[in-house]
C-alpha cells in the first residue's frame, strides 16, 4: 500500500526481506526499471504517479506550476557549532564541466562543478538544480554526479519551465569538506556537509550562496526556479539549504536522507519535498526517514515520497530483515528510475 503524507501539497546484492525479491542484473549499477508508485501529498501540484504511468518516460510532460510566496530566510532556529575541518580538499575532476573556485570566509578553497546543456548562449535563463553529493568515498565529490545519476543526460530537453518558453536546466554540484566526525579515524566517511550547524553563517550554505549568486550574475538562472537535490548526507544538506534559503529555493529532493537537524520555526510549512528512500537501508533506516516524513506531515508540508525496494518498485512496508551488506548497497544506489518524476515534481513549484 502507498504511504501517504497529507499536504496542503546513489553497488551489491544479498538479503533484504521485501516484496521485490528478484533483481535484474542490469540494475546493479543503479539502472532501474520503471514501475508505478504512490504519491504522498494529495495536494501536490504534479499528477499522481499512477495517472502518469504511461507518460513516465516522457521527461517533457507539461506540469502545472504552483507559485509559492518565498519564506523568510530566518525561519530556521539557529543551533549547533561550526564543524572542524580536518584537511583541505583539492579541485574535483569534473569532466566536461566548468569548475568554479572561491575562498570562503575561513580562507578555505571551495569548489563547485557547473554542468550545462549545449548552446547556452542561445538559451534563456533556466531552472537550476543545486546538487549535494553523498559522503562515502567514490560518491563524495561532484564528479560523481554524472556517474551515479542520469541527470546530466536530461539537462538538454527536459521541460522544467512551466509556461515559460524553452527547455533544459543547469546543475551546480557543490563540493563538501573533510569534516571531523565519529568514525575510528575521527573523520566522517568522506567529504561531507555541515548540516548540524543550522545558521546563516554555515560555511556550506555560504559557499553555495556564492556559487548560485555567480550563476545568477551570468544571467543563466531563472531565479524563481532554483531547486536543491541530494543523496544521503547530501540529501540532508539539500533539505537544510532549502530551509535556510527558503527565500531562494522553490523545492527540494532528497534520496535516503537523515533527518536534518535544522528546526523550522515559521507558522507556514517548510519548502516542498520529493523524498525517495529504501525499505532496506542499513545506513539511514526506512523507519527514521518515515519518522521525519511524519513530522513534515504534522507541519502540513507538501511532500511526495516513495519507499523503494531492490528494483524501482514501491514497497508496502519497511523491510523486516535487512542485512548490513545489502542495506548499505541500497543506501548508496541512487534511484535513476525515479528521476523523471523527481524533475516533474520540482518543476511543479516556482517562487513568486
């Protein structure tokens, strides 16, 4: 059965006891098959997944846009301390993209990769996806984005502009930092983001702001259509950035995120969210994601969510049995088969 939340709207194999028991070998690297699933927000502006099943392969489907009033950037209660950086990271090896550099207020070099469709000079300002990578080695820099997702191949023709002319979007992959953490070596698993520091002075937030500002100054971004996207720790950062910059981010999408520490304080709901997660996940449990989703439901947040099995089908429940090996593999496998739905959901929101 679908899991619904009411709204006013990135490997391996072994034993997870879910309804989808068989896996196509071609899916081992995250190439999912298509199947229908359920919507979690009855009032979300995009159509329900079952009604869209025949058009799921069409990323250019017309989506009705809901324009929402930007929230104050002061809606998040300040909490936490700035994380300790244990070493400086070098430039990411983002092939076929522009690497943007900047020094943040601490003096540390920060990087982001700009992925664009062809013939940019002929295009009007386009929607922007700000993408936050995962935190495990191999997934922990923006160079992993084109490898783990299909988003780059969709930048040219996907229509995310609503009634505006032209198609396509641009992606900004922000590089995290090597932060002190709870592992045996005193590090987080890989380059990560400081989500515990819920503050306008959060250096990951500040760096992201700078990179987005630079793209806006170039005239390539539709400022009403800026979206945050991430997986794992990056999904947590996408949610955090969307709340810290609710005046800038129209909506966000997160795969297998932990609950963001940021606490929403404004009377209205936090930004709309598209959330996918695994029924069997040994890193961020299915139950913990659903606990966060229920909290969003309590705030009448616009949320569409999918609880996924081994393939791309929705599972009726969190897995009763979930081995560590398989659960970790699931956590690090981005759901490519849900990208069109994610893009349609995001396209359904714009700031006024």
